[in-house]
C-alpha cells in the first residue's frame, strides 16, 4: 500500500513508473469506494488521476501552487496532500470539502466551487510570489467546459502579457479531432513537448543570435518560417499563443511519462504556458467511461430522492408548454440534465440553447430573445445565478424586459458545502425593481407558478425551488395561503419550509395556545393581503431558508412596521455566516428550521433559540 497520510511531493518524485501506476490504481479505488458511499463527483475525478499524480511529481506544494478550477476534480489532490485518513468524511458535516479550501489545507492554494476562476487566481498568486521574491511556479488546472466562461479569457488576456511562471493545464475531456489531423497533431506535440526539443530550440536560438550581423535576421527568419508552417498544418494552438502563452500539447492525460515530461518542460520555461491534456472522464471504471454524464455527480446512498423532484416537474412542464407555444425558448448554462432542460431540448430542439458555462451571457442572451417577442426561460442553479446579477439589473430590469428565471437548488443543497448553497437568491432578486419572485412548495404549485411567470407577469419573473422533491402536501396557490385565525401567534415561511411550518404550528397548538400559519408563494413583491392578515397577531415568527440580511423575512417585518404593527416579530434563518456541508436535514436543524426547532421556538421551549 503506497497511499497514506505521509505521501508528498518528495516521495512521489522519487517513485518509479511502476510505483506511480500502482499509486494511480490505489487513488482510483479509494475515490470509487468513497464516492459510492458518500456521493460526490465521480467521472471527473477518475479522469484526472494520472494528471494529478504527474502534477505532484513535478510541483512541490510547499513552494509551488496548484489552483483547481471548479475543484470538483481535486479528490486525488486531497489524497496526495495528507488527507487520506480523513477522506471517508468527504462532503459530510465537519468533514473535508468536496472542493478545495484554504482553511482545510495549505496545499489548497485557492477556494473553488464555481467555474472559470483558476487562471485569474493563479496569475494573482504568481504575481504576489514574484513581488515577494519567491521562485515558486503556479499551475492552474482548468477543464474545456470551464474554458467556455468569459472570466477564463480575461485571465488569459491579462496573464499572457506577463512573464509569470504560470502553467495553465487545459484538461480536455470532450474535444474531438479528426483522424488525420489528430495523428499529425500528436506527432508534432510529441516533438514540441520534449525537454530535449525545448532545450535544443533555445540553444539554436542563442547561437544564431550570437552570429555577427546576420544572426538576429536569420533567427527571426527561421522563427517566421516555422510559424507559417505550423499555422498551415496545425493551428489549434494559435488562440493561446496569440494570448502570449507558449503551447504544449496535446498530451495523453493518462500517460504518466508524457505528462511528467510536458509539465517539467512547462515549469522550466518560467513563463506563461498552456499544457493541453486529453483525458477520459470515468477512466478506469467502465460504467463511468461509457456514461460519464450519468456518473458526473453521484448521489449519496441514503439521500436518493424518491418520487418526482422539483427539477423533473419543471422540466416536464416546460416541455409541455413549449410544445404548445412556439415563443417559449429554453436556455441553460451547460446544465441541460441537471436543470431538467433535457425534456424541453428533446421536444423543441430548435428553441433550446446551451450557452456553455456563461451565466452572464445567458441572462443577456435571454433578454435579447425577449425584446424580439420570444418567451425565454433560463434554468440555473441559485448559486450560479449570482454570477449574472449585473445582467439581471442592467439588461433586464431597467427596461422591464420579460425574462423568466427557473432558479433550481434554492435554499440548502446539502453536501456540496458553502459554495453551492442557494441562500442568497431570494434577497438578491427581491432587491431588484421590476422583478417578481415565486417560491412554490409543491410540484403542482411549481407548474402554476411557471405559467403565472410566463403569461401573467411583467419584467423579470423568477420561480425558485429546492433540490429534491416536495416534503408535504399544500393547497396550490400563486400568491399566499393561510390556516385561518385561531390564536395569537403566526408561523410564517415560504417554499420548502411550508410543510414544516404547517406541521410545527399544528404540534405547537397541541402543546398550548393555538398557533396559526401563513405561507407565501409570491415572495416578492409581498402580497399586501398577507401583510394585512399578519397585523392581527400579537406575535409573528418568520422562518427563512436563506440569509436574514435583506431577506424576505426582514422585508416582511419592515413592511409590517410601516403599516403600524406593534406586536412581536422574529426571524429565524441564516445569520451572517455560510452554510457548511452536511445533509439538508442537518443544515435545517443547524439553523433552527427543522420541525422540532420550529415547535420549540413557537412554544418558547429550550432549544428553540437558533440564529435569529
């Protein structure tokens, strides 16, 4: 057994090729076993095992830095940096994260979770190291999918003009190259990627430059001729070289010798360089190799959803609407299956648009569709919608452009941790004029809200819904619902928590004074009738699966005060902190939003005093 907590660069860099191959086998076994139990990203991690081993063979994280884009493919990196014994706690409460975290290990150079950030972060780190007189190199690992995000090109544009020792590893697991071009490209790549070739090229260049009078001209002529020939027969590297990067590749991402050689060459250059690596998602496990999409993210055994999920309900309903209305368009940012857009795509392919990992572009593209009379629906995870905030304000809201946002994974999302919780969208969207936000509590209510958003709402219309399925039955509405007046305390919430407040109000009533409930479906603008109904209560407790500052509960309380309310008002939710990884049930309990905590709060029992 090679893999343990003591594994590090010094040990890896002294391994023989057979030992490195055995290390890769052990990494794959550990990843497969852990993800099968805990859930997580499987295919991408199996595909980067050799690349990660080669990175840690060449780069020493004590002096060098490795930045992972998105970070969902960094499991092997964690195992090679002292976290083997902790790996069984992956994506669990108080365990290690499914993404890179600086607070978790000094080997994690930068936080990850969202896409297309690695090049900018790595260039910043390299610049800081240069200013401090440190000799370390920085590697940024970015996938071909993340390269569709505009921020990656902003980073390339800025870094390419520098002399920073920055190595960008393009992990390409999707691009296809025709047979003849591919064979030629691989041959040329092998020549250009060897240390012998690079050193010989630099040696010839220095010799030519030293020749009196004709040396510089001859060196420039040879360089120009080489460039013309390369452009004519193999121009896939032009984009990166035009940005100012040296290009190495493509390299077989599962050949350790080739990978190590290419990375060593790139590190020796001490200048911006792209190493183009081909990998196979799911490598080493046949089911994942044959169907990498299905095994991209694996659900934890104990948390697999039964019944229809909100995502499926949305996808099926949009498919139904799309078949009957040729104005409806579906937009996704490289998440066709994850957002349920695959149903619409199959039914209405000519009106389906996958824009890549480019949420900002997606919002403005949807606005462009809208101004010419189409009805665009942009399906996106709550956490990724944050990236399109300026476009929502500037390109949609100011001129009341009618775009529908299907905001998936709203609220707590479980094991993915701080970077993926949907706790900001309600406050964010509620702060924007000309924006209506619905938060349905059931699949049927989602269907009603989607129709209301498309056909009876002006400006931006957002329908937000959680991960998984509904947790209880409700009477469907597109505005608000109320138990009726029986007592002096009102429990209030929206979305997934609707089932919890109705059950908690009923249980609290059985323990003492009657407690009524009110649930919002349209959370912004807040229905005035709901506010007027709440004025008659001595005590109002608002439970919110989101941030308190600027949230719906805070807005509800402020509106009551403006209407002259003089009773007691409390808000329970996420107060000034990020939500750690854990199950959704654990997260609800942590913030006092589970049914037991609600009952304790409503009856003023010990244990009910959570974040308020």
